[in-house]
C-alpha cells in the first residue's frame, strides 16, 4: 500500500509518454554533430534487401553491433554487392526509428574496406600534383576540332579498343587510327603507359591521344594513379583525352589529361567530329551562299531596271521635244511682239502724217493764200524787200515774178 | 609547294564568305568574287572529308625500332 501511495504522489506533469520520451531521444541523437555524417568501419551480418529496394543489415565488430539501413536512392548507385561477412566503410548518420524504439545507422555511402591505404596514396598524390599546377586549366592543350590521326593507348584486346575504333570510324569514316598496345593493369602497366605516350610524341603526326581503359576496382585502375603516368601525360605535346574506368571513377590521369571523357564512346565523340554533320553544315553554307548571292544580284538588277524605267531612258526625245516646243513658243511670241510694235509705229506715222499735212504750205496755197519768196526764201516782213527788187509769188498752181513798187513797213 | 590551308581554316573562311555576302553591303563585283570563292572552299572542304583513306595501324617497338602494322578489329 505504501508503494501505491508513493506513486500517487508523483505529479502527473512528471510522467512521460513513450512517444514523448522517444521524440526526446530522437531529437538529441539526431542533432548530435558527432553522430552526423560519420565514417564507420565494420563487418556485414544479417543483410536483407527488401522488396522496396531498401537494404537492411547489421554492422559489427568483435564486441558490438548496430542496425543499419541504406535507402533505395543511395543503394541503387552502389557498384558492388554487399554480402554477409564483408568488411565495409560507411558514411552514415544515427537515426532513431520510433515505431520500434531502436537507433540505427542511416547509410548514405558504402565502400569495401581495405582500400584505405591506396585511397590515402591517391589523395596525397592528387594534392601534391595539384599544388604543382599539373591539373591547372592554363596547361590544358586544346583538342583540335578536325584531327587526321588519333593515337590510342590501351589494351589491343577487349571492349575498349573495339568501342573506340567503332565509334571513331562511325563518326568519321576516314579517320586514321594508330594504336599503341599497352598494359593497363598490373605492376608494369604504369611504365607501359608512359612508353606509349612517349612513342606517340616521338613518331609525330598524331593529333590527339585517347588514353582508355574499362571500369574496375581502385586496384585495377591503379596504374592511372601513378605519378610517372601523370607526368608523362603532362609532358606530352599531343592533347590527351582520358577515358578511364566508369563515369564515377576519377583517376589522377583524368585530372592531368587535357580532357576527361566518362566513357570510350564519349572520348570518340570528343576526339573526332561527326562527318555527316559536317557535310550537312557545308551543304547548308553552300545553299546560303547560293541563295544570298542570287538575291543580291536580283536586287541590284531590280535597281538597274527601276532606273532604266525612268522617263529619261524610256522617252529620251521628250527631253529635246520640250526644248523645241519652248523654242517654238518663244518664236511665236517674238513674232507677235514684232507685229505689235510695227502696228504701233504705223499708228504713230499716221498721226504724224496728219500733223504734217496740216503744216504743209501747199495746204495753205489750196485755201487761196500765196507765198512770197525772195531768192527762194520766204518773205515774212515787208522790210525784207526793197523797191525794185524782184520777188516770186507762189500760188496753188503756178507762180509769178513781180517788182516791188512800194514798201510800207507795218 | 603551295601552303595548303587546313580543313578548319577553309570551313571558317567559307562561313566568313557567306556572312559577308549576307550582310549585303558588298558591291556586285565583290559579291560575285566572294560567291565563287565560297563555292571553291565548299568543294575543297567536301573533298577533304571524302578523300582521306582510313588506316588503322598498330605500333610496336622492337629493339628500339618502331614497327607499324595493320590492326584488325576483333568482334
């Protein structure tokens, strides 16, 4: 009864529900920075791939174990099959699964373990060469657009050389290909690659080198992470395209190469142009050339025609006729003016004639007066003559000579 | 020997000819000249693409000598 009494003393607010407790644990575990994005090493046990595509397994070491889940989106990009007993490295964060009240590792990346040392070497060499500038953009040689000869460095057998030749030839059927049979795996591979790069540089006439190899583990691809290979590629005068491993595998050779292709067929695409596309382009340019020239000539012709259409070219005599007409006009005008002038003058003459008639001495004589002259000069005063002088007297008809008898001065 | 221009140079020049005619500012005489030059270039380009013969060869070194031999693609 005492116990019951104690319990009844606990205030209701101090009692937690399972959900609240779990939420609290979840919040704390999932926000702890030491439990987010952590690398964990362990051995796989109880591995189940659920039909949903999620992978559930347990990671353990000698003394402990932890539940793990890798969701489909991350699992699908995995390049190996996780199996019971396999030692792996995972990148993961702690998550709490509320329904079952357990904590587990939510895995985002999974790698087979045991490559730690190689990976370390890779990172060290990468850093060293990067510092030296072997990867820097300014050292990248330009891949020529229209190479005549491609040098291939790879194994003379297998899918890579076949893919490369088929794709190069399909894009550009007359491309020349020179193959340097090369070891691309194993202890002698690195020096074999170096020899091939040097060989192509020595013989000359190679426009682009493709360095190729199929996919494989980090160990398989290791020769492409060797320093001598990196330096040989860097020293090469010929632009190099690397096509090593799968799309997601990067090797040191990829960083040093002037261009990295994710697959051999992509390398072929980068190395040579598509001949048919080029022929189409040339045809298209030719067509434009033809059309535009035709249009230009047509346009100029049209301008010429429109100029020739002007009246001056169409009826050139119009121009002269106009002047002729003007001359005619002027002529007739001047004729009229002359006639008018003459008319006017004639009238003047008539008036003068009338005037003249009025002062004509004959007219005076007609009226019965007579004119007295002395030695042909008209006598106006009696004093002009002296007694006995001879004077002539003119009449309308005839004249007489007489002698002065008497002079009376008036 | 006349300095032969590369395919790339010829193709570029062809493009330039087309562009300069398309601008439509050239006198007739030069238009015709560019046109003729363009036709010649397009012919050169096509010839270059068609004429080359493909060779696939394998290089091997023996005693410091480089040996060149035809390479067969195995299906």
